[in-house]
């Protein structure tokens, strides 16, 4: 018996919804298709040389409009374009399962302005694809950015583009 396994990538999809997670941190506003913080995200050294930070709020981006059907998700790719100005870093990049963040934090302190976070469900440490509502408006990504963890800074954060795609496996059909 021969088994054919067909895997395909979805098109890149942009989120249609967003929700701010923390009320006590710097909020974003939409300007000409770009999200930007209302005031600078910053870090400054105190008397003891420790950095005191003022961070942006985390955002959950959802409703990517994936049509998964009976297929199984094998991989997730997230494209993020942030104008970092060398002073903004990832804090948390995780999957949102409709209720909470799950899996491994994919944050990359050395991420460039344009960065792709990619990997199998094992890399994302998402144990089972079936309990995640990929095809609903609840599935998404949790993004939290921070000022540089080592150098004082004060910059406006610009989230310019967020896209996601999924690698899908068709149901296995014996021939």
C-alpha cells in the first residue's frame, strides 16, 4: 500500500482583528495602515545602573481567515515588520489559541526590522494541532515588544506589517 502525503502552504494572510492586552502600558494607534505607539517606548538607567522600562502593550492579532478544513497544520510562519531603530526587541511572540497564549516563546532579541518566525508545531511547542482553532476568527498570534534590554533608548514603535501562513497536510488517503 502506497500513501501519498500532500503538503501545501496557505497564502500569507493578515489579521483582521486586534486586541490590546495590557491597559497600564503604552497603547498603539492606527495611522495610515501602520500601528505606532502613542508615545516612545523607553528604558533608562537608574542610580544603580539598572534599566527602568516603559513598554508597549502586548497585542493579540486574530482572524487571519484560514480555511483549514480537514487538513492538518504542520508548520506556522509569521512575518513581522517592525521599525525597531535598533532599540526595540521582541519580548513575547507566541501562538494565541483563542483564549490564551500557548507554546514556546519565539522572541528573538536580534530580530531585524523584517523577520520571519518559522517552524513545525514541535518548534512552536504546540502539542496538538487539533485543539487550536486555526480556521476561526479566534486563532492568532500574541506579540509583545520591549525597549532594548541592555541599552537606554526612547523610540516610537511602528508595527508595519504582520502576516501568517500555515503549511497544511491533506488527510492521508491510502491508494
